[in-house]
């Protein structure tokens, strides 16, 4: 049996849909699970009583990255410890691409990778790149102009649907992927200037200082502005282009066109 955490998230929802279509024996874990639905169970990384994984062979652990590092590390440690205690055989973890090491949310991912590798569990690490949908939303033009300070260097975002497809290939036969770390960024790199051209917009990136100031009154938690700013600064410094990706090796079809996906997301957000 497979247990997928983070069941209400966008990536988890896509994986769950595919798993059900493939008739995999899967349960969906969520903090807001409906206990009357036998296919779902309550899994709250902050509540040890919900971390009972007995009967689970493979745990698909979606990162709980929306918090300060110490909180995320505590959550992930609790889940891994519970997996060991419950007799889980294999953990598949959604981490962050190697090109994301300069991002403000990389540390907890790398800690979790280290924790898994030092455990008795079989593991597979999916180092997911930044979503093309996210880049599009952050770069949405206002009055025909993109001001987000992404710089001019190419970046390698990936389609969320491709990441769900890649995860599914691992879940179909986890043992075949044991001990593997997959880099799953986009195949084709492009710049936000390319995105602006695709949208028929102009690109006049603001300074990082101006971008930070614009977040001052946004409805964000204290740890979120540094995360967003690190995406901008890493992109502008040329660190978000991935030299190689394992994505095509895990997919049954060619990877999706990420520039078009980002453009659609930017159009929907603008």
C-alpha cells in the first residue's frame, strides 16, 4: 500500500489522480482528511498521533516546506522516524533541484535528504525544479509590463504535470528506483525576457530593493518574502539553469513545453 502525504496540495492531487487511474493501492493523507472516506486518512506532520504508518509499504512524502527551517526539519524528522517505527519499506521524497541550492528554502530539503540516506529505509529522492506555473505567476505583467527582477539569465522551470508523471513512474515500481536521486528540472531553458515576448509584454525588471519593498504590505508570513526574493536573486545571478535533467528518462512522453505553461499562468495571474 502507498500513502501520499499533502493530499490537498496541487502536486499531490495530480499524483493521486494518476495513481487512482492506474489502480494503484493508494491512500491519501491530508491534515483535513474526511474520515468517512476510506481512501483518505488524516496525516498532520505536527500531530504525532496521526503519523501511524503501519501497513504502508511506500510513503510518498511531499515536502512540508511552508514554514521556517526548524519547523520543516522537525516535521520531516517526525515523519521519517514514524516511518521507521511503523515498518515502512520505502520513502519517496519530493526535494529541491540541485540548481536550487542558493534558494532560501533549500536547507530543509538537503537536511531531509541526509536524514533519509542515513536511515534504514529504502529511499528515492525526486529533486524537483521550480514549477513553470510559479515562475509565470511571479512574472505576470501589469499593464503590459513585467517588472519582476528575474534578470536575463536562462532558467529551467518544470511543468507540475511532468513532476506528477515522474513520481508515478517511481510509485509503480519503487524498488527499481531505490537509492536513486533524480534531478527533475525542465529540458528547455528560457529567460523571463522570452516569457515577456511570448506574452507580447515588455520586460523592465525592477531592482531587488524595489521588489522587496513591494512585498511589505503583501499578506505574507515573515518567512515568505526571503523565499520569494531568493528566487529572484538566484535567477538573476544565473543559478536556476540546470545543466542536465533526468526528467525524460522517467517520462513515457516528451516533457511539456514549459514556456507556454508559464505564459498561461502569467496570463491567468495578470
